């Protein structure tokens, strides 16, 4: 018996020593070998290599203040938990260079203090969400700020964590927001780390949207880019410059701006200005074209019941055709459209107005899951045209925005009348299906001036003419008003881009344009993070309602029963063993 005890003691000591050695060995290996295991099928907790490299290279502390704390519905609790887990993933690679805290902006019982906090968050770029929450004593309204402020080296940027989408179930909207968490956080850190902001130029001189009409977009872009306005004036050096590349005084032509925005021109481009833009593209410059091939205006309908929509010649059709697209002189009418107020009568001396959907203001939705438009809210268009793509073997075309399937295409010239709102639309006429209104072009572009210049000009060193670009990209949008914010003519005050003053809705115009410019100026591969998909695994509400008691029984009684059975079996096993 004594010998047996001695053997057991030696065995236990050996087991203890081996266990300690294994623990020490694992810790030693872990000190220089790091790996995280993600057992989810879609790898939702695995950061992209771009994000890992981004945070591993930090040389100061990134501090994240998340305003998702408090008493709110389960969906927002899930968003909060997922945000925390994502920040933990970032911190696993950033180490002590990333810190975060969750804050409840509504915790102060003093209403005035809360309002002051709300005002400060709004001024810093966050947007609230109003929720009607059902409680025991009825419905209560709660204001939630589903956003975060990310700071680094004295600079700060806002991050909106909840991605609103019209006509989408709350569960899908929350899932979309969770899908975007990694990109939003990584993009904020990338923006703060960047020492030099890329330059963006709004083109002037051809009747484009003016400074006030693009003020909201310019303000949003200024957080990430240096934003200028530039006039060509037929000056070859307005978009490109000569840069000496070696000691032999050889030079290369380089774009001055990383990207330019041509927003709703209304006047013809001269051949020289077209040449300047063309060579800017050939030498690596990127262009966002927001083109209205048809002139149509709501202002003309204020004084008359009928107006005409007519084609306008901007002298760039051949240029866009060469690059791979044709913007048609048509107008899209869509049953899925934004409303406008119409006077329907009078009450006393006051006019009575009512909102009616205006078919010429289609609500454009993502044409696919490309990172530019993934999880994007509907974009409000005004007098939108259609786009056709042209066969170009070296160009890849990707549709970005489309109308609904209940669309109608009108050729111009055509009459536009508010009188059409008096009648119910004949849905059989709205049968043209989805119409593409924005296209991404990627590849090698051919110059529109190829074989058009005299040899002495084409071969001139001073001209440095280039017939074909390297791999490049551009975006063509068949509506200039997508980038236009509303301006109050009396006060000069402008509204946020995408905000509809009639319905108080915020459409996705601003987010779309930011995504467009981020994609155009992104050479780090960060936009690819937006392509990440997370599968929703929701309970079947029909089965849940039908078999509610059964599943409650399985989830409560069965685990306890299994533990009791195991305990009883273990008790009798020990009793039998030690009785011998």
C-alpha cells in the first residue's frame, strides 16, 4: 500500500513538472511567434493584411472613443459587442499603441448637459439615431450616437458605425454596419497616419457647379484630402508638371492632382482643354466625370407648368466614347423616386402643399457589391441619363448605380410637366428595367488624340504626348446633381450633400462621393477591405413562434439534466471504485 502511494506521488510530481515545462515552453514560443485562430466560416475576426500592416506600423497611441454604451435594443448591443471585438483584433496587432473606451453620451441626468454633449458630438461629425423603444409604461424615444471618434497625434476623425439603408430590414442594416467595421476603423487610422494628403481638384471654367454648390462635398473631402479648384484656361501645365527624374536632367510628366472632379459642366470644352484632360489621364491622373448630357431644370417649372428637356453639347462625347462609355441624351423616369412638394389647393390665404414622387428624381441603388457602393444607402438623382458601355478590350467596365426595375427611358427633347403628378402612373409603361447611371472604368486608356496630331507636335519633347496610359481608372456618372448640395438662395446657407429638405431624409450622395474619391486615390488596397462579407444567421421567427416552449425546454432543462446525470454517474463510479 505504501509502495502504491509512493508510485502515485512520483507520477503526480512527474505530471506536474511536465505540465510546468510545457507551459513555460508555450510561453517562450509565444514570445516571438504570434498567431490567432479564427474558427468562423467567413473569417469575420481575421484582419486583412492591409489592416495588420497599418496598425503594426504605429509609432504613437491611437485612441478610440466609442459612443455605443447605455441601455438600448439588442441590435445595437450586438453592434457594440462586435465593435469591441473588432477593436480587440486591432489591439492584438497594435499592442499598447491602440486604446479605446466606450462612452454613454446620455448618462448625465441633466438635460442641458446632455444637449451640450449632443451638440459637441454633432459638430465633431457624428450623427444621431432616434429610436422608439417599447417599455413597460409605454413607448419612449431614445437618442443613440452609433459612432466613434478616432484620434492620433493630436488629430481626430469621426467614424459613423451605423450604415443607414432605405427599405432594408434592421437586421440586414446592422449586419452591413458590422461588415464595414474593419474598413471604417482602418480607414480612419490610415487617414490620421498619412503625412501628406492627396490633392483633389474641382474643375472650373466650363459652367461646372460652383464653390457653394459643392461646399458640403468639399468639406467632407477636406478631412482626407487637400481640395482645390482649378481652371484649365488652355494651359498645358494646369493639371500636370515636369519633374526631373535623374542627374541627366531627364524629366517625366506627373499629375499635379491625384484626381479631378468634373461636376456638371454646362459649356463646351475646347479642343485644347480636352487635350489637357486627356494627357492628364494618359500620365496617370484620375477623373470623376459627373455629366448632364440633357439640360433640364426645376427652376423653369416654378413659373410655368411645362418645360422642355433638351440635349446639350459639351463636345466630350468622342472623348468618353474612346475611353469606353457613351452618356446618352435620355432621361430616366422611375417609380422609385424622391418626392417634391406640389400646391394642391388653398386653406384660407395659405397654399396647401402635398408631397408627390417626382419620377425624374430616381433613387439610385448599388448595381452590385463593389466596394464603392457596398451597403450604400439610396443615392438621390435629379434628371438622370443612361450610360452605355463601348467594347474596349483593355478596359474593364463595372456598373455602380442603377435605377429600379420600374423605370422608363425618355428620349430628348421631351416635355416635362408637373401636371403628370395629377394622374396615377401607368406601371405598364415603366418596364425598361434597371438602367445603369454610373460606371467604373479600369484598364489601359487610349488617347482620343491618337493619330489626330501632326507628327511634329506628337513627337515634340516639350509636348510629351502619350498615346496610351498605364493601368488607370475613371468613373463616369450620368448626373451632375449627385455632387450638388442644396443652397438657400435667400440666405446663402447650404445643406449637407444628400439631405432632402422636404422629407428630412439623408440619402447616400455624400457617402457615395467619398467612397468614389477614396477608391480613386487609394493605392494601399484599403478599399478591398470593404468587400468582406459576414453571413447573417438569424433564428427562423416562424419556427420560433410555433415551437417556442419546446426550444425553451431544450435550452433550460436539457443542460441541467445532463449535468445531473453526469454527477450521479460520477458519484456511483467513485463509490464503486473506492468500495473495492
